[in-house]
C-alpha cells in the first residue's frame, strides 16, 4: 500500500483537532472517515488520530474505550509532546472511572516527562488536567497552586487560552475552599474573558461553576439561569458526562424553586443514563425524585428512591475515603517531591512578587478609599448647603421682606386654593381687604422709616389675634388682606 501524502494527512489531522474543540459529532464522522487509512500513516500521524479518537470517547463518557485508544497511541508515539497528551487524557479517563491512585501515578509520570517538553501548550494542558485531578480528589489548595502555575505560564507566553483555563481553575479552587464571593467574581471575570476570546467549552464550564457558586450563595434563580446556559452549551459538544452532571444540578435548583415538573424531567434524564461515571449525578437525581413523589403522597415510590439514594450516598462516601487514601499515598511520591523541590525557589519568588503586588494594591485601595470618602463628605456638605439655600430662597420668594407675612403672589395662589376647597366642600370662605388711613401723612411728616415701623406694628397686632387657618398677607404698600376657610358647611 502506498504511503499517503504526509502534508495532506497532517492538514486533515490539524482540522480534526480543531473541530474536536467545537463540534464533537462532526469530529467523530471525520475520525471514522480517516480510520481505514491509518495503515498508511506515519507513527506520529497514527498516534494523533488515536488520541483524537480517545478524546471523542471521553466526551461521550466511554472512558474504557478511550483508554484502549490511548494504549494503542502510546505504542505509536515517540515525541514527548504526544506522550504528555496521552498521559493527560489517560489520567482524565482514570478519574472518570474513579481509579484515583492510578490517575495520580500517571500524572506523576507526566510531571517527570514535562521536563523534556518545551511546548508551553502541552505544559498548560498538563497543568490543567493535574488541577482537575486535584479537584476530583477535593485537594483544593493544590488545585489552586496549579491554577496559579497556568496563569504564570499564560502571562509569560501571552497565551489567552491558558489564562482562560487559569481563571476558571482558580475560581473552582476558591469554590471548593468555601471562598464563594471570590469564586463568583473569578468566574464572572473568566466568563467575560473567555467569551471575548471565543473559548466555547470553557464558557460552558464557567457557567456551570457560576451556577454552583450562586446556588451555594442562595440565589437559586440565577443558578437556574447559569445551569440552563451551561447545559445547552454542553449539548452542542455532546459532552455526555457534563450533560448528566449539569442536569442533576439543574434538577435540584428547579425543585428548590418549586418547579417540580421541570425538576422531574431533568432528574429522569439523569436516571435514564446508566453510565458508571454518573454516580454522584444519579444520587442527586434520586434525592430530587424522592422529594417530588413524597409531595404527591406516593410514599412507596418515595421510599424506593430514598433507599437507592442512600445506597449511592454510602458508595460515594466510601469513594471519598478511597480518594483521600490515594491522595495521601501519592502526595509524597518521589516524582511529586522532586517537582516540589525544583519549583520551590521559583514559587518563593513568585509569592514574594505577589505579596508586593498585593501590598501595593492594598495601598492603592486605601488611598482610593480615602479620596472617595473625602469626595463623598464634600458632596454631602455641598448638597446640604444647596438644600438650605433652596429653602431660604423659597421662603424669601413667599414672604414680604418688611413684615415677614405672605406677599401678594403667595396669597393669590393660597387664596385660590382655599376658594376652590370652599366651593368643593360647600363651606364658608371669608376674605377681608383693608388699608391704613393717613399712612401717607406718616411717611410725609415722619419719614419712610417711621412708616415702615407703623405698618410692622399693625401687622404684629393683627397676627396676635389670628390662628393658623388664617392667611395674612401684604398686598401693596399700605394694603393688607386676610382670608379664612371655615370647616362649617353653609347648609346642614
């Protein structure tokens, strides 16, 4: 059989690897089309096709078959970068099969191999899968450590995808450690960044993480929105494992919001899939169904669901103990200790740098807070002064400046209102207009100051006899008015 053109095969494999990131169904079709020609491929090309086949099986949750493809790929691969990929995906399959100790051993081999790998993309992917492994083992501190390594790598290499990975993993580690507000902020930053750069699968993972975080914060409505978005995005990738997991979470949230019909639909979808890697999702779905049928007074079925739920819960509890033992056994392995020693100095420098940056950021925040406080105080003081001035000017606009009683414009407005009320209520309304006799002679003989004094004394005398219901105003130089609305109706 003649060898296939190398360039054509490499181009096809490159397209396949790209399609795998966005359309798994199309990628599977292309894999099936290329399989009959694998005998004419070079060892490296065959390894790449087998790795792609394994990835497609991982998306569908068929971890055993994925491992079979990876075993075949290892016999074909010689380059460290492809061996690193094989170890990464093998660890992913072992995690899915809950073979945690084997997964840790594989990742140990991969860590040793990374010294020979110069490709930052392979290092990024390796760190990503190591962090995922620690997530499964609930070792969130170590998960955060590898997330930081990914972010450092992203910064040095200007790698946007690595930065997207790092933000997501750091937020996941914060979620696992109960730092929910920080996790929520991290996920939101990651969602914005990854959306900007078009990393669709990461967007789905971040939406799921956001849903879990806000659910723990008590916002089930927002959690429902995030889970539904994540579910739709995972369905586009045909990512069976995450579809089942997200459906179980969505069922819990729907039930918490009182939407039993939607919760039952989601839970039954989870229970209809019998994959061995869906134990946690099935447990949560069983709990939802037990509560739903109990609310319908179907206690026999509720008991059956509850029994299945408790059985799976016990199984997962035992599994957690296995995780802890596997982690403890592998944590102090030679490869891990060797890597820790080699990275210790570098991490120390990074920690010092981060400490300085945090201190600088803290000082900047204190300065900003101080400036903001001063600005707020000035704004409040200016607002209060403005309010006082407004009240003062309003008062001046309504009063006669000499006597302090209402002026003509004000009494006309208030008198109109009183008159309308009197007409509406059929009540008495009185209006009195009077002036001061011989007022001109006082001004002419004694001066305007004496005239002002005289009119002020008259106003004081009249005001002493009035109540709050009277409206007393100065209409002109010597003219005064007095109006009053009586509550007594004119007719019985």
